C-alpha cells in the first residue's frame, strides 16, 4: 500500500446551535499549495479577519476536508473557533472508486 499525496482543500462549515451563520473564518494554513500526505498529520490554522461576525460570536463549528468540487472527502472534528485557532488531523490513506450501474439488475457488485 503506497502513501499518496493529496492536495488539501478545506472548508469550515460554521453553525451555531440555533441557526446557520454565514461567516468568514480566515484560514491561514493549509493554503492552496499545501500538500498533506495520506496517513500523516496536517495542521489547520485560522485567524479572525476582523469582519462581522467575529470569531468570538461564531463559537462551535464543524470542519470537513473537501475536494476541489466542494464534495466532502472526510469529516473532521468540531472546534470552537473562538477558543482555539488551530488543530491537527490525519488525512485518510484509503480512498476507492465505486462504480454502480444505473440499471439496477446490473449493479457491478460481487
């Protein structure tokens, strides 16, 4: 099994307990050119951009690893962006391609 490199695209999905909030959490790491190796730790860091709402107003957030087409690849831990400004996660090593027939009687599975 080889370790592969993956370009990391992160999106912070920001929500409160009561309602979804449109907010800008300014991610400083990783950036577009960052490469994280599958099976190894990747650091995420952010700062308050000074725009409303402030991080102190946002609070608990869910975080996910997304590909370039904004499809969720890996759910990450939730984090309170007001209390901390970084965390690490391990990029999954295993990925696979699944092909399913649109004709139900030929479902391509064993």
